C-alpha cells in the first residue's frame, strides 16, 4: 500500500471542529507512521463523531444551569446525548491510536532491533557459583529497617 504524504481534503459535510479533527488525525498518521487510503474511513468516522459531539455541546451550553436537571433530580436528556457522543469519540480515537501503534510496531519488527545489548550470555563474563558477590545475608530488608540498618539483631 502506498502511503500518503499530504493531508487529503476533508469530507464536505464537516464543520470547523470536524475539519480540525480530520487534519489533526491525518497529520498524526503522517508524522508517526504512515497515512493510507484505508485509514480514511475511520478518520472520517472520528471527525464526524467530533463534529456531532461539538454540535450537542453547543446545545448543552445554551441550556440554563437550573434546567440541567428537573425537579426530581433527573438530568436533562441532552447531557446523556453528550455523554454518548463523547464516548463514541473516545472509542474511535482509541481505534485510531491502536491502528497507528500496530503500524509502528510492524515497522519496528521489519527494521529489526535498534541497538541495545545482544540477548544471551555467550561472550559475557560469567561469575563462579561460589562468588561472594552473589551471597546474601539471612536478614531480610525489613529486619534491617527495624534494627536501624544493622545486620545483626
């Protein structure tokens, strides 16, 4: 699959919040891993969800504070709607994040290890089984604290 190098134009039905989400998501993919055409439907769904959540947030902002709950203490229905849209945005964001993370992990597996120590012990200095540096005392760390740092009780 060929990676896209520039942010494609957003869907025409998005408002300012959705367009901003589209551009941010696309730039994030371009900067961190790679943006593919197959990512665009998920980014489009995420952008539309951000748009819808912002629209509902605008409605909730217009509700007078004393109208956010009725006389029985039940929350205004728009608050539940906002919560649902916000949850949807969060779920789609996690899917985008998982896609980018998987793609970066896949790229790292293909390129191999990037330095660090070789796994295994061949060629490394070995300690003898009776090495005094390996020996531990019979006093536990909690006993050392109780005795004020002294090993002897």
